[in-house]
C-alpha cells in the first residue's frame, strides 16, 4: 500500500505586532553576554515585534541545561499556547535538549496553529521532532545571540524578511567567520568577523552541480543534524525551512 504523502504546514508570515518568544530548551543564555541579549530584544522590538522571554533564558546553566527537562518543555508549551506568539527563538544550543522531548504535550502542538521555531546545533533536534511528527516547517538559523549585534548582518536581516515573506530568494555571501569576537572583552555587540573568502569546490572537479528539494540551508559549522550534508563553513548561515521525512522520531 502506498504511503500517504504528508503535507507540510507552514506558519503564517510574520507581521508587525506579532510576538516573538525566546526560550531555553537546551542551555541558558551566557551570563557574560546579557548586554547582547538585551540588544537582541531591542533590535526585534525596533523591527516591529513584541518580545516574550521565558524565565529559564537567564538561568545559570548547570550541567549543560537551563532548567529541568519538564520545565524546559513547559516553557515551550506556554509559548505555543500563547496565540500572540508567532515565532519562537532558542536562547542557545547545548547538549541535552533530547531530555525534554518526552515532556512535550503533543495535544498542545496539534491544537494550536503552527509557529516558526528557530535554532541550530542542539535545537536542531527540536526542529526535527516538530517537522517529522507534526509536519511543521521549522527554521535552521542561529539562536537569539545573532540578533544582538549592534549592526545586524545582512543574513540576520534576510532571516526576518524571509519569515515576513518579503524575501524568497537566497544567494551566497562573500566571506565567513573563523574567530568569534563577541566573547572578547568589550566586544559583546560585535558582528561577524568576516575574514575568510567563501569558495565552493566540487569533490569531483565539476564546475557546477544542480540540486533541488525543500531543504534550504546555508553551509554551517554544525552539520550533525543532516549527516549527509557534508560541506562545512563556519558561521554565516541564512536559514532553512526543513521538511524532513526521516523516520527516526516517528514513534517517539
């Protein structure tokens, strides 16, 4: 019997006045970079959004997590139930987001309109779970930290524009970052340190390669979430609407 094709659910494009939820499903935001977090909130507000920050975002990270697994899930569910919230951004990556997955209330997810959920690294697991279990398109981009730079990089601006549905085209960038400067003293609001030229090389020497499909993703240092996607580039990702149908979490 032929398997029924699942239809991906796209959240509505963002509009001015929509609320953005910031939560910490893995690690909390770094304590020494709260100035950057505050600036990220200011930048989002200046872009026309309301911002709701859950209580675990500024918790002290202990053993790689912001809070207990159940609390992390509850904070996420509170944002999901809030009809004003249209976009949820992770505070950080980490290691143990997987602990909260069993505590996610599937009925709450199914009973509400889909929302944009954004993050990378450990948060890729949450995006993967939402897409494969509920057919909701998700966003693979940096966490809230990258919205905190003094002058937003064009890739961050593109991220917002794409979710507003005012931009639907992607292109490569000229340079990428190797050394992250924002952790240096008095550099909390710095942007990307774009010192390296972007070059694409084909493993088999071809001059071009045609690719098609619905996974749209800037090359990034964190490739663990799509293990067949081997090309790496440090930082400077744009976004991804991920529409995976792997079976790993179908029965979780």
